[in-house]
C-alpha cells in the first residue's frame, strides 16, 4: 500500500489549486466596474432655452454617447469572451488534471496488482518449492525402497539361476550320454544297413551287367536287321548301269523316329554311284526304323556303304 500513500498527497494539492483558480475566476466577474450612467441633462434651465441650443452640439454629444456605448459593449463582450476562455481553459485544465489523476490512479492500481501478483507468485513459488522438496524426498525414499527390493530380487534370481544352471548341467550330461548311446546305435545300424545295401547293389549290378549284355546283343541284332532292311529299300530304288559295277558310295543318313529321311550326305565313293544312292534315298523318303527307343538312338544317324547289285 506504499504506492497509494505516495500518490495521495500530490493528487490532493493539484486538485486544490485548480478548484481555487475556478473560484477566483467566478468571483472576478463581480469585481468589474459597471458602466457609468450618462449625465442627466440639467432641468433647471427654462424650456424656452432648449430651442436655441446648438443642434450640432447635440448631435456631437449624441454621437459621442453612442460611441461610448458601443465601446462599452465591445469591452463587455471582450470581457465576457475572456471570462469564457478562462473558464474553458480552467475546465480543460481540470479535465486534464482529472485525467492525470485517473492515470495516476490506474498506475497505482496496476502497481498494486503487480505487487499482489508478485506476492502471489512468490507464495506460489515457495509453495511449489516446498512441494518439489517433499516430492524429491518421497522419490528418494521410494528409490531406496526399490533399490533394496531390486537387490533382494537379484539375490533371489541369482540363487534360482544357480540352481537352474546346476539342474541344466545335470540334464545336459544326461542328454549327452543319451545322444552318445543313440549315435552308437545309429552308426551300428547304418553300418549294417550299408552292408546290406552294398550286397544288394552288388547283386543288382551283376544282374544289370547280365541284362545289359543281353540287351546290347538284342540292340545290335535289331540294328543289323533294320540296317539290312534300309539297304534293301535303297537297292530297290537304286537305278544301276554297267558303269557302276564293282563301285560303291559311303553315305550318311539322318532319320526321324518314324523313319522319315531328314538329311542325307555322300561322304566318299564313286560320284555316279553316290548320285544314284542319294536319288534312291530321296525317292524312298521314309526308311525302316525300330519303334524301340534304344534301337532308334543307335540308328538315327546311320553310316552305310551302297554297292549296286546286278542280277
């Protein structure tokens, strides 16, 4: 409240000065000299003498009185205007002073509010500090409690882990022995199975060799049979003359699975015989071939010697 006491004294003094000025201006109006009455015309002279008064003097006197009246009216107007001006000025100064007082009062209230706000903020800060301190103390106590609980839990966990590790080690040892025994049995069984499979494979291989030899003979026989049939077909389509007697031609023939001649090529021999052989092959178009895959594979490219036969 020290701000309020500092502003009260200057506000009171300023208000008193302005009120005194207004009162003085109001009283000054009555102190002004009132207009003097014009002198009355003497009535002691006889009426007859008024007729002979110089008319010019009367007119001059009247004019003079008129000017005096006008001058007095002008001065009265100026006096009134000055009073009005001073009254307006005093009123404006009073308004400004009131405005200044209002501003000072507002400043005082603002300072009071700021002071109150600062005090409240200080109290709140102090209260918050006390709360933070209590909160910190509580947190520290809680940390200590949790630390103790953590250490107890760690000790219990370590004991449990140690017991579990011992049990696990025992279990691993038992598992290792079990696996060793199982591995020993597996190896023995695998060795026995391998021996049996080896003996069976040897028997099958021997059988396969025998079968392969038999099949090889069959394939050779079939190839020879179809080769003879192909030569016979070529001979049937071969156009011969005496110039070919005792001559031959080596030809290469490529066959499709149905016996169709896909290509033919003369390799060596008499040119006349080779031309006749190629013409005979082309004329036949399709040659005998086995439907068996392994026989056809031996015959799909066949190398023949064509020798003209004479009856």
